[in-house]
């Protein structure tokens, strides 16, 4: 995840996970750490970066912006020294619904996995556009490309969520199974 930070699972986190209930960001973080370790063991640690959802998911969803500038800056801190061929896995909670973005900054591309297959991704799209626009400026990529060029988003196939709480589990599966 690019940084060390303690992650604590409460009894409630574990209970909810075991019983396939709605899962917390901490459960997502623990699984991401597991995947990060698998990547390290398999010699792929440089290929993937796992971004903590707590850095980019809105704390409140009742305001239009919900701190988007600060969240974009948090994401930019991961992208700042992005080598080519590195992908950034970004779980994002849209207010009780988990989605996954996979960012390739050099291709100006975000792959979007949504187990509800909804087209609405306003906050996520704006957040990605802000962070990647800033990345293009800081790396000089904005000079080499048209300034008005928007980031490409690609909705990717993902198992369809049938209930109301499985999205976190689908995101965990997309994180690990398709790497």
C-alpha cells in the first residue's frame, strides 16, 4: 500500500465478514495487505500499488464535493512517481457501496468494476479526473497530450451483485482473482 499503517479488525468486522454481511474498509485493507504480500512473494511487488480506501472515499456523502480536493491530493501522492507498467488498485466506497478502480496513469485509463453495474459514478469520476489531471501537470504529461483530453473510463465486466451487501466481497474477488 505504499506505506505502513496499523489496521485493526474489531470483533464486529470479523463477525460481519464471516457471516457475509456488509464489510468495513478495515476488512478491505487487511485483504489488500494479503495481496500485497502475495505480490512481493511472487516478484510482482513493483507492478501493483494498493491504495487505502480511507484516503479517497468520501467521509460524508451529503455534500456535493465532500472533500474531493483533499482526496484527489491523497491519490496524487501515490501517483506522483508512477513508473510505467504500474497499476494502482483503488477500492472506493460510494456510500454503502464498494466499487474498484484500476488506474494506469501512463495510459490515462481507469478500469471501473461495479458489482451493481450502475452507470452513476460522479464522485469517483471527478476524483480520478482531478488526481490524473494534476499528475499530468506534475509529470509534464499534460504538455505532451491535449490539455482538454479527459481520462478514459472503461466499465469492466464484474459478477453481478444480487443482494444488498455483497459488493465488498466482489471487490475483494476482483482485486485478487484477476491479478
